[in-house]
């Protein structure tokens, strides 16, 4: 096991993609130096929250979040929101989300996405948990509602950040963190690497978004938490820092945000 420790701050390992080898996936993560994995609920259907929490309760070093992806906002009932609020009280739940706005695909009507996003912001404030935010083609609206509904006492992270520096600056001004995936290893991601180069390390998290966005050199394969090391290595190269420095800083950031 490496001397440094990493945290995969956003992974969806509760899905069918990992049903046949989850123990091995978690073992490989530990061997790669991954100390903690945040298993993110709400991508696909409501049950992903239950399974995220079950995994967190079954494995040391794993934690869960509860929410619903904006793609599925139209499926969320008042009863479902009440259930999620109850789940959020578990000691192993460290954030509300994934939630946010996706105006690229618009799988749910925009007004429905906005309504649910605001409800989750309120839930995060009420439970005093940080918020995990998905933002695609909705920068203006995400910032507007985080500012208006968050009322200045909300913490969180915009995961899988791919925006420009101005967008990053707006998020940082809200007191949020920015999290980066294997995209920063892609050949055509020079503009994103330029953004990362300008950002303060103390506001950056790293993630895999498993099973998606697999970093080079494994691009094209299923992503898994062990591969967060390649994101850390890319970040260290971009920043001109050692891998140890990046591991220490991003892990410290994740623990400060999620409170474990």
C-alpha cells in the first residue's frame, strides 16, 4: 500500500456494474491508497440511496450521500423526499445529493429540476449537511439558486467540474469546493487543465464518478475508485507538486467538507 492516502469523493459503486466483484473493487482501492470512498446516491432511481447507505454501513471507510439526480427529478414524490430526509439522519450519510441542474439533456423539465434542487438545498440546510451538486449547461441558474436558497450558510461541492475559470470563481465565491475527474487526463482537456492550474489547491477535491469518466491510461474501461490515483497524479503534474502534497491536500479538503 502507498504511503499517501486518497479519497474518492464521488463514486457510484452501488450499481449493477459492480455487483459481481465489489469486494475486489474495494480491495483494489485500498491497495491503491484510497482511504475513503463517498458512495453517491440518487443516480437512476430512489433505491440507489438505500444501496449507497447499505454499502457505507457494510464497509469501513465508505460513506454515503442521499439525493436524486436532476435527470430523474420528475420521478420524485413528496413521499420520496420524506424518505430521503429520514435517510439523511444516518451517521454514515455525509452529504445531500447528488442534486442540481442539467440543461444539456433536459431529461426532466427545467422547472421541475429547479423545484427539486431548491428542496434539496433546503434539506441540506436543515440537516446541516453539505450539498453535492451536478451542473451541466446551467451555471447561471445553479449559482443563482445556491446563493438565494443557501442564504450564505451552505457548504458543498460542484462535482465533475468542467467549466471555465469565471464559472469556477463564481462557485468558489459561494464557499464551495470544486471536484475533478479523469477528464483532466484526457488529451483534449487542455482548457480544463488551464483552469485547474489557476485554482487554489485548498478548494479542490478529486473523484472518479465511477463507473464513468475513466482516466487515462484505462480510458474505455469501467472506472473504479482505485483509479482516483490517476486523477491525483494528473493534478500533481498540472500544479507542479508532489503526489504526496496533492493527496494530503485533497484528502484534508474532503474530510473538512464531509466531516469525517
